C-alpha cells in the first residue's frame, strides 16, 4: 500500500467520526428535524424513568423483606440462646474449695 492510499483511508475514518456519515460533504441537521428527534425522545425518556422507578421500588421491597427476615431470624436465635443460658445457670453450683474424700472398703461396710 502506498502512502496516498493510507491517507485517504485515515481521512475517511476521521470524517466519519466527526460527521457520523460516509459522505464527504456533511449536511447539518435542520432545526425542524432536531426538534422532531427531541419530541420523540421525550416520551421514551419518561417511559424509561417510570420503568426505572418501578424496578427500583420492586427490588428495594425485596431487599427490605429479606433484611427483615434475616433480622427476625437473628433475633430469634439470640432469644433462644439467652433462654438456654438462663436455664443452665440455675442447674449447677460452682464449688471452689472441695475436700477430697477417699472411700475405702471399711468405710463402705460401716455405712451398711
């Protein structure tokens, strides 16, 4: 490929990026066509905003329900744990000083 061919390709690419068309002569959009595009985009933007709000509300509601369920479950487990520790506290007594007593055969016979 020669350099002139490369220049033509590069100039065509840069013109396409600037104007958005493949024509060498870019025609500016008329104000009427611009307003028509804006008029068509307004309902689309409104519909997208309403749909976005709807889906946000739906996912937010699901998140709130899931968080409430998880919170309720953790509260229930904590309550159950507190009940079990309170019940165990009254069932035993800690003795710090204990006397070791050896039982022999003679002591057993005396007791009978």
